[in-house]
C-alpha cells in the first residue's frame, strides 16, 4: 500500500475573485506529482454573503454557483460548471475529492415570521431566562431566485431549534424556538455552555423528519451532480450524532461507495469527547486530531521549555490511529480566525515530519503551507493586523519522503525532553525505503537508534540537507543520528 496524503485546498482569506475552482484544474497534475492523493475543497454552495462568503454561512445548499442569489451567480470560488470541471480534473489526475458539508445551520433567510421562543442564558443554554413570547425570526427560506429547481422544500420555524435575532425589536440574543418537535435544544454530546446545540445563525432541527428526508435527498442530488469521493463534515459537535449515522448510512447504501468521511469535532483540550463521538457514531467517520494540533501549537510557542517526549500525549492518533486525520493548521486555526491556534514557523517542519513520516494517521496538509498567504483583518483588539504566512520550504521534500521512504516497522525514541526520533525499516514494495528522523527544540541533538541489521554498513544522509553529517549503520543495525539546534533531519539511504 502507498502512503496517502490529503490537502486542504483553501484558506479563510482566499480572494473572493471566483478563481479557486479554475486553480484546482490548473494545479491538479502538479499536486499529484508532489504527493497529494486527495483534496478537501471548501463549501461549494451559496452562503448568505454571496460571493464574499466562505460557505460556512449556508444559504442555499442547491445553489453551487448557478442562480442569481445573494447578489451574485458565482460563489467566492467560482460557478457550478467550474466546480464540476475542477472535481473531474482532480479525479483525472488521480486525486480523490472530499467536499465540505455544512448542515448545522442556515443564514440569510428570505423573510421573517412570528415565532414563539424563550430566551436562554448564552453561557448556560439549559437555563431559560424568559417565559414563552413572540419574536419575528428570520426562519423562512423560500429561495425565489432558484424558483423550485431541484427541490421545492421550503424551510420555516418548524425546521429550526434556535435563532439569535428578533427583527421586531432588533435585539440579538439566543432564542430557543418552541415548535412541535421540542421546547428545548436537541441532545448533543458537547456540554460547553450547558448544551452546545446552538452555534450560530438559524440552527437546524434534526428532530423534524421532513428536514432529515430533505437533507438525504439533497445529499444524493449533490453526489449525482458533483461525483465526489468523500466528505468533510462541519461543526458536528453541535449536531445530534444519530443524524449523521442515518445520513451517512443512507448515502453509502444509495451510492454503493465507501465515501471516506472526516468530521470536525473541535475539542483540542478534551480528547475524551472525540472518543465519545466515535463511540456514538460507531466508527462511521474519522475525526481531525484537534488535540495533536493543540500540542503542536503549544510546543511551537514554548520552545525549549516544551517536553517533546509528550508531543503525542492526549492525541487521537495515539489511541485511535485508524480514525485520526492529523493536521498542523487549518482555516480556523490560522491567525485572526475564531479558533486561532497557530504553529510558529520554526516548528512547522517538525510538526509535518510527525504527521507525514510516522505510521499512524491520515495527514492533512494546509493550503497556506503549500502556497503561502498574506491578508489583513481585524484582531480581538479591534485594530487591523497584517498577516503573512510563508509557504513551508521543506514541505515538498517531506511529501516526497512520505511517498517514497516512510514505510515499514516503526521504532520510537521519545526518551528525551528536547530531542526525539524514530526509524522506519522500509519494506520490499518500496525499493530503497526506510528512514530515520531526529528533531530538536533546543540544542543540537543526537539519537542512537536502530534501523535494522539489513542496513548494516549502509550510508545514510539527511534528505532535508539540514545536517551535513553522513551516518554509517553499524553491524548490529544501530547508528547515531544527528540534528541541528531547533531543527529536524530525515536520514535516508544515500544514493550510489
């Protein structure tokens, strides 16, 4: 089997010029050559902010850049035709395409209606702080711009559990909608704020069977329209797990496809919550390893004070490796975003070595680490900040190392607070494979590690070129491997 790698093919500040789908077509062959086997594309549907929307503010799931709605036909990323062509181009280059599914909420309703609600304490959503009363809620989604094409389903207050705005009084608060399906929130696993069913905008009520059926119909329509290979599910901690059990079972049965699925259950400091979700969904989907990403961020900021031997502690990949999608950064953790949790540039090569060159996990590379990014946005202080994210110079080499060398039995040497390493013994299927990795967050380091007796007398050198010492494997299969201060070195068989 060949090692596979995913690329998140966007970042939050990608320009709203409608060019991303065309860029996929231009880049597909090069990405495959680099060692990318699957790409996760951003939400393709029309958001409430039209061409300025990243897609996470879902307005019309059926509008993939086809209808004049919210001020434009195209989405931020392009038109429906360009989207379909992008998927085909990627697949023709041998790359699987994972689409982003945002079903927790809708935004930008076409009209408001009188709705009975109760106000809740935003910090404890289980605490009602009013008796039932009436507001004008933006809960009517009729899609006049689409005119019933693909689906005539109309959303109203019976389809939602909560809203955050009263058009009658222009007051913002968290309102629990009192409808026939319940007078409170849905049961979700996450207990932050008492109950974290409500996240934002107009929260979808999955207790309504008509909503479930419509979303199943839409899922099949989306598959038949776009022909994707897998799914990335947004904000799943705010949704009942049994919905996605039903929805994924339906899609997989109807399509006859595996449809690889990874969910965003962002719980970096509560890894047990991710394990509980895996139990609740009975392993139907992988999850992003938020805990490992948090470890990377902390390690990068604490420098030599961080104990590198603990870098995998609490991570999903250490306990459920078969369901862990590992990552260094994403669109939410990048600077000035809602879940900002950056990994400092000096440590990114270390972090990528850990997710790309070890046996466990399905690594996901971030767009900005391939292409870089520069943008200006407001920080929590209300001021504008200029951000430059440079592309990671070692990334292409690390991807090649993963594809050609990172195979075989793994031996770990996580036995020092500022210098750790591991070896892979290679396999017969990948000629010349096998490697040794040493990384330091302090002084220059060295690590005595076993490659295996089959490498006795062989000469290894640092593929990344950070350390110019060559290493000869001893008769017993062991050798001393070196790395520079605050650096990472990856040793492979020296070419004859």
